[in-house]
């Protein structure tokens, strides 16, 4: 029924719509204009007397839940009201139900529990955690978890999710949090990227620059200078194929030398997780590429 229609009895265009009955009624003469309206919205159920309204549309899909279609009924509050024998029987039924769950569901339950622990340790957002769970679920459904350690695939999925959300987390940070070998994490990362056909953008060194500057308490003046150096280095095409963490550390170190802020090589290298030798080598490369001359004794 169109809103532009008029009541055939009185010509009024003001209607009352009864969604429960599917009727459109004229407010002036109470003439029923239509009795077969279809509501395409969610299926809601409500109690007019109590004012309570509940949705029967169901909760949104959460990739972190192994079985979103679980039919287990009752909770601890419900069981506390049962007598002792019935409570014992229900607990036995729940235990046997867990025993008969599929191997995939058991795998997902273990993996998502581990993912939650690691995500909390790395302080990632809920969105990143859900993305990682979705990646791992896709891998498990394709059979990629067979004969492979799930911990390494969880770590790889979480690292990919961080890259997709532009969250500056290094592979070493993820491997340390998951307590797995860095080489194993690299292999699992390449496997998921290849088999799931995922595309990730290279990490922006600027993200690490802001993070390291905040952790080291570097002044805004030095941080601004480091950002300028990084942009100039990128414009001449020197950032491609290089570790973004080392580039960020080098830019901050050179900027501190230019502004006179005292920051040792050891502090910056420890914050970036690189060696002092790597810092010095990259520093020489950036100084030569940008044609920057420092006074003697400051390099």
C-alpha cells in the first residue's frame, strides 16, 4: 500500500497500521484499507502487559564461537533449582554431548581459547580478534589444521589480522606471545596467505615510529622531524623491501641528533627489537640517501 493512497470512504490520507494483524486502517472513519500487509523487518515478540520485548532473530554470528548453532539448554541458575538426582543426570548428559562433538568443533574450541589468551596479552582490539578467528576457522574448514600445530596457525592468523587492521605488531612480538619459533610462525603465515588467497598491505613504518616515540617519551619536535625524514626517504624509493621497524628506529635516531635530544642507540634498538649494528648500518644508508651531514662526533 502506498502512502499516497486515499481512503475510498472519506478521502482521508491518515492511516493507522496494525503490524500484528497486518492491517491498514483509516483513522477518521475506521475503514480497513488493507488486511494483508507483510512486515519484512526482524521477527520480534513482545508482551504488551509487561512491556518486555525480545527478539527471535538470534544473535549475530561470532567467528570466535566454535558452534554458533549450539542447542544446549539451561545454565547454572536453572540447574540450581533442580533436585540432586536430576542435576546429576543433566550433568552426565552435557558431558556426553561434549564427548560426541565433532573433531572440528573440538579443534576450534581449543584454538579460540588460545587465541583469546594471546589477544589479551598483545592488547589487540575485539575486531582484530574476530578477524583472526575468522581466518583460523576458514583454514580449519579447508583442512589446513590437519597434521599441523594449531598454536602456530592461531599465531599466524592473529598476525595477519593485525596487518589487515594496520595494527603495528611485529612477527617477533606475536611469536613471543604465542611462545612458538619465529621460523615456524613464518611458514604458517605463508601457508595461510597462499591457501586462503589473502592479500595484506606492507606495514607502514610511520605506525611503528609513533609507537616507539610514545614508548621512549620522545618530544614532539623530534617526532615531527622523524616523520619528515621518513616521508623524504619514501619519496626517493628507499623504503621498499626494508624492515619497517628498523626504518622507524633510524628516523627517530637521526631526528634526535638533529634536534639535540639525547637518546642512546641502545634505547632505540631495544625499543625496536633490532641490534645496534643494524641501527648504525641503516643510519648510514639513510644519511647518504638523503644527503644529510652531521657534525663530527654526533653520528
